């Protein structure tokens, strides 16, 4: 088999390395997104708007800013979705 299998083996290794690099890069971003989702759920602006409109507005503003930041972070991996 020898030389004919060298290119596919090299390509497989390159794909694995790229996948590992992508996972190392995106894992903290997914953790931040998950953490923020829990925070937003705790703020519950959909409920707070009845009692405290400024607080609900602030929570929604922060949510939009976080989403915009995550869009930028994920762009290299999801270019057509970001």
C-alpha cells in the first residue's frame, strides 16, 4: 500500500487537527452562550416587563449585544448562519 495511502492519511490527520482546533475555540463560546441563556432566563424580561419596564429593556438590550458578539465569534464556523 505504501505511498498511495500517504495522502489520505495526511488529509485525515489534517481534518482531525482542524476539528480539534475548532472545538477548542468554540467550547468557551458555547459555555458563555449557555451561561448567558441561564442569566437571561433568571432575569425573565418577558415577565419583568409588567412590573419594571426599564429592567426588562436592559435585559433585552444586553441579550441583543451578547447575541451580536456570539455571531462574530461563531462566524468562522457558521458563515452563512451568523
